[in-house]
């Protein structure tokens, strides 16, 4: 706990690590931001333990164990050769096989994947499951491509990646633009090349080793965490106004679960603007968006056309009056100006559904206003928790029902909430970011000390 170490100086070790990283990676802003935000909280814990100092866990935990960088050369259906850049960042295997998603997007680069893999290591540690942290992907964009082009790219990508992964080595999953279709194509290529049917990828189809609840897990888990926070404040989700950003898998399933618990979801968003529905989106509306998303150029504008409400082009939803804000789109989407408006408009809770969607300025504003802010490594851990359950099912060759997995997911999110509360107490206020960072750090650091240098 922090009370035992509050009086200890933490500046020197912190500066040493930050300066060391900045000198080595001056252009990797996202990665440096992620490390700094964690180390702001855990430096006092590091200073209080001689074993951590003797084993230099501070520096060792911030650098990936391995970064695999490769080209993906492939021929599209027009007969043209394309070359994409791809990476797999295996950050920490201290507590289990590397685990983390694959992202296909033009913005993918080493800095983004290093930040995601670093965050993933702490997130996975919080679940209590034996899984390490990793992230990967390529600067390929499957949007607008034919199924044949996507299949050809996925096969070429897996031809290179397959030599670095395995059921007890590294188990990738999906992430942005990598869904069931892409996972299926990659898994098929892995099976053909290795002549093994094993749980080397999660997010597979249920018919060939996949798991129920995997699609819903991150969004549902976000709401289960929200329910735990509300319960700790002796209130419920009923009639709470909830502003959600994003319109992908996480945002839509979070909106659906919130609506099922009588929350009033007033927004969804995408890169072109946001959709506002003052009376609260119904489960029927959200399900319609899920069913028609693939056939629509802008499903949120289509929602407005079909059900009414307002479409706000080129804007974010953080100007709306709300009780709860759930940023579920992308990193650094909610800045200090957005935070100021949310606070002025009465927002009481902020939980991250994406990875690091709040800037450091926004987090500091919420902390200063004593508004609970839950980092993604805690509140969006449901996806990887369910992936861990899929790995268990694959190892046992035994599927588990939707109901049992959903209940297990809820239990994991409640456990993570309690750990954050235990580690984040600060004069009667729960600093969830600090609690999550310290809890994840303790597990990783203890494993590192135990395993030696």
C-alpha cells in the first residue's frame, strides 16, 4: 500500500528511466507516454523494495523482450505485388505465453505496438490468468478490399508470423480490423503450414475451437466493471446518461449491455462525427446497428436516418451532458479540453474501453476533480480474460457454455475492480489508475525477481 512509502523520494529513479528511454527512442511518443503514466504510480513501490532495485526491474519491465519486424510481400487479385510492414512485439513472457491482439491499420508502427504491448502486459497481469503481454499487426488496411485480397494478405502475413508463435509460446488474437474473418484465414494458414490443430489464435469461430462470449467480452466486461464501480458508490446504472465514443465491437457491445441494465446510452461515434440520441439507444437500435454495420458506409448516419436523433459531423461526443463517459475508440481521443467540458457538465465516472484513449492532461484533470477514472488496462481487460478462457478450452478440448463464460467474465472484472480498490486507496478516494498500475507491477516484478537475471 502507498501509506508505507509516501514519504520516500522517487524523483531520481524515475528521471533515470525516463531519460534513458527518451534517449533510445526519442520519436516513439505513444510508447514513452504509456511508460511514463505507469511509472508515475509505481516508482514509490519500486523504491520500497530492495529486491526490485537489485534486479533493476524498472528498466527491464519497460523494454520488450523481443520485437519481430518483417515484410509481408503478397500478390493481390489484380496481379499486383504489394509490400506491407509488420511487427510482433513480445513484451513480457514472465507469467505465461505472450498474449495480445493483431491490428491491421495504415497507422500501425513500432511505437504504437510497443505502447500496446506494454499496456497489455499489465492488463494481462491484472486478470490473474497465466498470460504474458504482446501486440502485433501490419500497416495493411482490409477496409474496401475484396475477401480474396484479405485472404491472400492474411495467408502471407501468417506465413511469416507462424514461426514465432505457438499454443505455449505466443497466442495472438484480433484487434482493430482483425475480426473473425481475418482470424479464420490466418488460422487456416497456420494449420496447413504446421500440420497441427492447436490453440495458437483466439477469436476463432466456435466451430473450430473458438469460444462463446469472445465477441462480446471487451464491451460486456467494461460494463461489468462499471457496475462494480457504481455498486461501490451505492448506486446503479438505471437512468444514468452514458456517452460512448466509437462504433466498433467494443462500443456497440458496451452500449448493448448498458441498455440491458437500464442505462441511457446517448452517443456513439466514428472518425466522421458522432450520433446523439437524447432518450437513450434501445437494445433494438444497437442490435440493428450490429446487424447492418458491414453493409453501411456510415452506420451512425444510418441510425439517425432510421430512428431519428442527431448526427454531428466532425465532432466528438464529449460536449454532451452525461453521468458516465466511456471512450472506446482509439488512443488519445479524449484530451484535457474535453475533460474540462465533461467535468463542467456533471460527468461523474470515466472508464476507458479503448487502450489509452485519455491523454495525460485529461487524466490529471479527472484526478484533480476527484472523478474516478479507470484505465483501459483494468476496465477493458474483459477481452483478454475471455481469450485466456478460450486457451483453456482449447487445451482441454472441451467447450464451455455462453452462460458459464459470461458469469466467469463478470467475476474476473469484479476481481480486477477489487484489486484496483485495494491498491488505489488515497485518503478515501480510489485512484483506479494507480491501483491498476501498482497491482499489475507487483505481479510482474515479483515474477521477474523470482526468475533471476
